[in-house]
C-alpha cells in the first residue's frame, strides 16, 4: 500500500534525515520506512523497515482508516474499500497457509499453478470479489483449487445468438466437439430442441443474477435449466474462466460473473461476446499469413472460437443503465493451450514468475537454476520469446494486445528456459491504431465495430503499462534480489531486444517512429486511483478505464553508460 499509493501520488512521503528513509505524516499518526526509487518512478519499500507511531498502525486495514483523509476518500468509498481489502487479505492468508516451495511450484502444470498466484501486484484490493460470500469464495475462487462441474441451460433463439469461427459456424459443430453426449442435454427440450442454444452457466450467476432478472423468460420456457455435462471445471486467475480438467483438449469456457473485482464487474459485454469469433478469425488470419509470426515466433494465439450471447430484453434498450446489466448471460469458448505445446514444453502465465515459494525462493530463480543458464541469458531468452510477436503486431499491423500477467503465457522448453509466447483475451484486450494504416483497411465490419481505436502513444501505453510497468517493474527487483541480475542490466536487455527487433525490420522505420516506445516520459496510468478517487464503487453506464495522473520517466531511455564487453547501454530511470 505504501509503495503503490506513493507511486500513483495518492500521497507523497517526505525524505527523512537518514538517507533512504521516508516519513509519511497522517492526521492521527506517522509512518517511517526505508525505500529506494526504481524504474518508472516506482517505490521499493523494505517491509521490515516500516514503523508506525501507533501500535496498531501496521495493520493494513487500520492504516486505511488513518490515511483516509490524506487520500481524500469519500465515506462510502472507505466503507466499501475496507470490505474489499478484508476479502483480499482473507484470500492472501489462505494462500500463505497452503503455500508451496519454489521447487514445488515449478513442478505444477499450468492449471495447477493458476490457483497458487497472489493476484495483481499493482492493485491493492486485488481479490475483493464483492458479491461473493465466504462459502462462494471457498468454492469458486482460484485459490480454492477445486474443480467442479458447471450446470448448463438452454436459451431460446429469440433471446440468444450464436457465433463461431470457420468450421464452427453451426452450434451443433461446437457441441459435438465439446460435449460427450449433446443429445442427453437436448433431450429435455423435446421436439423444439433446435430452437434453443446450449451454454454452461456459473452456479453463482444462475442463483444470484439469472433467476432474479430473467424470471419471466424462465417461466415462459425460453430459458430452461439443464443438467451438468459432468466435466470438472477449475477456475483460472480471471475467476470467470474455467479449465476442463478431465478433457484438457477441450475449450476453456469464459462465463459472466456479476461480482466487482479489481476495477470492473466481471460480466461479458454482449457486443464483444458476439464479435469474439470474428475477431479471432481475423487475428488468426494475420498470424497465419505472416511467416515471421507463424514460423519464427511460433506465437500461440488462444482464439475465442465460439460464443453465445443472451441479451436481457429490457436492459438492452436502456443505454443509461449501469453496464453490469448489459453483461449478464452468455459464454465464450476459448482454445485450450495444451494441444499447442510440443514435446517437453510447459506453460506458465507471466504473472506466475512473480511468485515466491514458502521457502522464500522465487519461482523465477528456481526456473533459472533448472535451465542451466545465467540469470542474464535466461532473462534475454524471456524477452526474446515475448517481445518479437508483440512488437511485430504493433509495428506491422497497428494492433496491440494487453500483455499483462494473466493474458501473456510464457511457454518454456524442456529445460525451463523461455521459448515462445501464448496470448489470450482478444475481444476484451485488443486495440487498434486510429491511424489510416493500409493493414487496417478493409477490416471485417464486425471486427471494426467492436475493437477500440487508440492514438499511437495510446497503443504504446498497453506495452508500457500492461507489461513493462505491470509486470517487469516487479520482476526486475525480484531477479536482482534472488539471482544477482542488476536492475539496470534487466532494462538494458529489454531495450536491446526492442532495438534488435527494429534492426530485423528496417522497412518499418516509419512505424518505429509512429509507435515510439522511447519517449523520455510517458503517462502515469493509475489502477488504485480509479477506485479510490474517481469511480469509487458507483454504478455507471460504461466500463471505467485506468486513471491518468501526470507522467513518469521511461525506463527504456538510456544514460551514457555501457555494460562491460557489450554494446547494450545501461538503462536507468531518468532523473
């Protein structure tokens, strides 16, 4: 809380008399701690150094009450925030009580590791899940680590629409692929079965949202509850997406869940859900026609290959109502990762590399040791696996993913060295350039209508904030502390990978200047500020976005220093 609130300038600790020590004066108390400033203007607070003038001040909940006036919180925001932070701490306590060593974490498969992660490091109340009871949390959160079958429902085509990629244009093609016996579910519908679309539903969503809000259409028989397909489903970090643990070659399903977690209600926007397969087909087409992406990067794009959307007949005609009521019911089927992996490959989300085991050892340090590479060589491999496909989509096609820790999945070779990248969540987290680029002319209308357009620096911000700030500014000091790789060298290696890619494609020089990742300062995006000061917990007709507050130094901008024996320049934040 001290580090992230200070980073977002929600308060500004003052330097104390001792070098490296800071003082935060609040109306009722004061805090002292040691810290150092790091990349992108970050604060690295030594947790063992924090002292408070009041004996209860090291309780984070109590800290929030002491800091509320300095933070400028409204009363209702403070009340909800205490609840959200308490839920987060409860989940963290469970994770700590059941933690594994770094070696044990390294032995887990991708689904198993999802339930062992600590949540978004930037957002303080990152597991608030407002709407869940304690029983719900024990059953349906990732840290519950329990696979459970999902019930299915049938929805009449008067309310529901289906979309699929080529080869899955008809829903029957999807059901034949994803269900052992589609006829068993359809049998309950009788002779009118062809008039209905089938989809799984989250049990919590059915009980808390669908039955209360769709009661007239359940009564009319246009929504029919069905049995479960029996497949055990394990929640991912996103909490609304589920692995099929019995048949891992089958799709991950993404379902709406009307809980407030991190910044937004976790529903499925109707228009985006409907367009998801079209977006997937277009992005797959770019990859498949590009030899660099297809053959050199071998990037895995986990497509959203089918969807069913269900509009609420009343809310869909009310643009002014809160957006959560436009995201109530539907499903997306996403390609599973397992079938894309070749012999010996293993996958871990990028977020997993920030985890530390119960023995105090970082998972990343364990993987480096297993790889037999030096920390610098392993980190260079990480950047070489991740950056080329992301940069090529940006420079060549004016397209950017949001490669945050959950969306970006690192594929490792049999020695646990990073090898290539998998990316997911297209329809929610893909954005396009607002410039008139030839590659973006003639977009399919369904794609053009749903994907957001951003100015050049807006697209660059997705890499800076989603990846460099949202993940790498935590990974860099972790690697320095646990492997001895200096932070400055970490950022040098990252810069060198970007320059290496640019040298590989000199014909795109104008795009490098258009999408300039090396501006001396960039906008400071703030994830906590949005909750604390801007949107709070109010309902609104559109999803909120991260707040912008001032600028920060770009960690990719080099100073006049060089690493011994290398041409790469040392990168440190500008003064």
